[in-house]
């Protein structure tokens, strides 16, 4: 048996198409074009690639995109002042501070992210948005876990009543995904570095999500035959070689459906960001 391979490209294209239609709708209904401002501090090359990608995707979809590039030595107060200015600007519907921040201000990351108006928090990291997700009334949800749900839906994979196991409990992926899956009536187990018997727990999963950042952590014997395996991991093991957290070549013979890395669920993250920008604009315009 060989698993169905869930390539991200076609799913991302569908999400972006729907975002593009909503941009047009907001333009005709309110005469307003949704706008995203991304703040990048310093010269981190990976961050620069991510920011360029976001900018390019905004342009494709007719979203106004501005990149605010601040020098490496920007202090916390200047960054907070910039966020205040963007919070007050009605043409900016989404604000995103690209992480990681430079070492000198990294310790203030929470304070900086929490300064973003929750209605403009298109990363979904603000405590107000986290709280709304936890109590089951989500507005803006983190893009990578939201992409996992969207992928399952677009691939026609049932979530309701299934056993889902997530490997990883970060605030960016594992924890929000727990709440998204719970809201869809899955029975969810979250594993982490202190989990005992990870293989045994993973084998219970109808839907197994790997978000550990550990190459080949998930081996074929950890997968229930026919299970859906979503590999969120992105690990650079050589200058030009990215792999996920799953031993794909072996897992593909056991799983029912599986996402590759690269080219899998990671491609949905930027598409979901676009969806969040449109949603943020709608929240502000319809308030
Ligand atoms: P993180 O380092 O913040 O969290 C990793 C989690 O995995 C932790 O909760 C840890 O307890 C758990 N973990 C690590 N080793 C484990 C082990 N041996 N057994 C069980 N649990 C273990 O990472 P993150 O930010 O959540 O990202 C996870 C992975 O997803 C990374 O590879 C990252 O690059 C990738 N990622 C991809 C996207 C995207 O596709 N756009 C977005 C965010 C993160």
C-alpha cells in the first residue's frame, strides 16, 4: 500500500483564490483594500526570505503590502512606538512582527507582540486571540496550525470522532492545533519531550501531526496503517536539503495519506496568513 501524497501547492492555490475573491468583495462593499504591514528587524537571511514571500503573495492577491525594515540595533521602545503608529493607522488591517527578533531585544518578544491591536494580530499570537481560541470563539488563529485543519478539510479527511496525536506543544503549532482539533470534535493527545512511550501513543492516531523539529523522529512503526500523517517539521540537514520530522520514504508505505517536506503543509502557512489579513480587515470594517 502506498499513501496518498498531500501536496500543499493545490491546496494553497485554493485558499489564495478564496482570499482573492474576498479582497474583491471588501473593495466593492466598503471601498477598502486590505493592508498588511510586516515589521522585520535586522538582517536574518531566513526571515528576509519569509518576508519577501509574504509581500509577493499579498501583491498576487491585491492586498496592500508594506514592509518596515528596521536596523539590527532598534531598541524596544522604538519598535513599540512603530507598532502604536500602525495600530492607529486605519489603512493597516494586519500587523506582523517577523520572528526571531535580534538577540538584544529577543527577551521582550512577548511584550512587543502583545502591543499589536488584537484585531490586527494576523499571526494570532496575542493573548486575547489565544484566549478566544481556547474558549471556542476564535477570531484570528495562528496560520500553521490553521493550515493543518484546512488541509484535512480540503483533502476530505474526517476529523470528528478521530484520535489525533500531536507531537510538539509549542505556542505556535502544537497548542493552537490542540484547540482547533478539539473544536472539530477529535480526541486529542499532545506529546512532548517528557512523554513516555511516544511510539505507542503515536500508533493510536488516526491523524498524526509531527511538529517537533526533529528529523526522522516519526518512523514507520509509529504509524497506524492507513493513518493520515501531517508533517509540520522543517529541518535543514544540509545547505540545500530540507526534511520534515517524519521518515517519509518508510512512512509512505504505511500511512493512508501523508504530507511531504518540502512541498506539503508548510505551503499553506502563507495562504492562511492572507486569509487572516482579509478576516482582520472584515473584523475592523464590520465593527
Ligand atoms: P519548538 O521547538 O518551539 O517546539 C517543538 C516541540 O516538539 C516542543 O514542544 C517539544 O517538547 C517537542 N519535541 C521535541 N523533540 C521531541 C521528541 N523527541 N519527542 C517528543 N516531543 C518532542 O518548535 P515549533 O516552533 O513548534 O516548530 C516545530 C517544527 O515545525 C519545526 O521544524 C519548525 O521549523 C516547523 N514549523 C513549520 C512552519 C511552517 O510550515 N510554516 C511553521 C512553524 C514551525
